[in-house]
């Protein structure tokens, strides 16, 4: 399989590429070709990473090509992991950030449209991930919208780990957690349907703990890591990107549902076309939103707040002529 990765010389790339080459994404049987995109000034550093990939002598890694032209790098890509993005610089407003990233993701959306394999799947990790995914998707009119997704799996994994720790269970015992909305502080990690070793999570933890500790800790975990490390999450973000793409292509190994930001079909009152996080089941490169979940009044308010933020971002990039 040909896998394209953007921002390959960055922090996440430094973990992600080695995990892919090791077979963590597609399994230990499937050879992989890597196509790596970077801005020209980062290509020398990327050459160093490629030397290291070579020195690992990964049995599954067929070849690696690097470049700064998205049309060339995405040529024939079956899976595109869009990690590279413009970080927020000092003094930058959210609108400036959307505009700077808009330029990247309009160009990459068009290049995917023109050059990628007919069957391509696209996962956006670079922030603001949901809206970057929307921009790429809207600039790739020949690729079905359902092929684009944005990463909320890191939030999902954070929630699973936190619930397991709180209940003294293994992460393997936790199922049916859902993350709704935007990959931002407004996201809603929802335990209403979650189970721990088959028991409803809501019977094991208090409502106060969910509201006052669980939701804010998961939603602000990225900021806490940035504060502690002096750099944003990287290995965990790479791992979540692998989990998202692996589950999409091969299905969830534990038979659980997962959380992904995907193009809304109007389910759960999320306006059609927004790329918003939902609980989804996956197999063979396709996903479906889990249907029929009862949504409490509390959940409704939280979902609506995060979706409102996504609508504001969509309005801003529409105004900028990016979608
Ligand atoms: P980084 O700054 O270390 O690396 C980003 C890389 O992208 C850099 O090497 C840069 O040169 C490259 N890049 C910039 N513009 C590019 C372009 N047009 N084409 C190709 N490459 C380009 O950042 P990082 O720590 O690797 O994080 C990457 C992104 O992932 C950031 O936007 C970060 O906020 C985001 N992130 C998302 C999640 C999530 O859960 N969705 C979690 C962590 C980080
Ligand atoms: C995270 O959730 O760790 C990141 O999205 C934080 C960031 O802003 O890079």
C-alpha cells in the first residue's frame, strides 16, 4: 500500500513513520511504500529521517520518496495522513490560523483530487483538524466526501485510559465511549453509553466526577501536555493516527466502536456536511455512525456547543473562499 504522510519531518512524523514501516498500521504481512511531503526548508531534516528508516531495515518497507510538491507526493496514494499544518504563532488570531492552514489544505485537497489513487482514504491530524479536513474535502470534488476524516481518536484514547484508571480496570475492559464535535476544548467525551467489563460506566463513577473532572481533563489534555513537555503531544498523536487509520482499513481489533470526525449526514442533529466527531463502526475503509443512541439533555447541550464552534469555523473559511 502506498501511504503519503505530510509534515513528515515534524514531531509526530518522527514517531508515525517508524510505526507504519514496522507494520503497526496495515499488519505484519503488508508491504508499504512511503511518500513524504514537507516544505522545502524541512527536506534536509527529512532526508535524515529517511536515513534512519533505512537503517532500521524494516522488512515491510518497500521504498520511501520525499518531496515538496503535493501532486508528486500524492501520486497513487491509497492512504494520505495529513499531519503537517501551520502552528499558531504569537499574536495570531484564530482567523489567521484558519487562513494560513486554508492555503495548505486547499492545495493538498486539489492535489489529492488530481493525483491520489481512486480508492484513497484521507486522515487529517494537523490542527484545526476538523476544519482542515473540511477544506481538503471541499477542494477534492471527485473524491467521495466519506473518504475524509479528522482525528479525534487521541481524545477517545485519553478518555478510555482515564476511565480505566478511575475504575481500576484495564483499557481492554472499556468499550463504547464516544467523542462528539470538534477536536478542541469544546469537544464532548461522553460516558453515557460506555461500559467497563460489561457494566455501565455511569454506575461506576459519579456524575460529578464526569462533569467536573473527566470531561475537562480529556478536553484540556493537549494543553496539559504542551505545558509539561514544552511541545504538543507527539507519540500519542502518532499512535492515535495509526489507530484511526488501522481501524478504518481493517476494523477495530476489539470489536468496539471508536470516535472519528466524519462528514455529517445529519445524524444526531449535526448539520449535514460538517466534519464532526461521532461514535462510528468501521470496516474495509468505510465507517458508519452508530445510530439509535439515547442523547440526554446534558449531552445535547454539550454536543450542540461543540457543533456550534464547528459551524463558526465553517462560516469563517467560507468567508475566506476556502470551501
Ligand atoms: P511539528 O511542527 O513538529 O511538525 C509539523 C511539520 O509540518 C513541520 O515539519 C512543517 O515543516 C510541516 N509542514 C508545514 N506546512 C506544511 C505543508 N504545507 N506541507 C507539508 N508539510 C508541512 O508539529 P507536530 O507536533 O508534528 O504536529 C503536527 C500537527 O498535528 C499540528 O497541527 C498539531 O497541532 C497537530 N496535532 C493534532 C492532534 C490531534 O489529535 N488531532 C494531536 C497532536 C497534534
Ligand atoms: C492535542 O490534542 O494534544 C493537540 O491537538 C494539541 C495541539 O494543539 O497541538
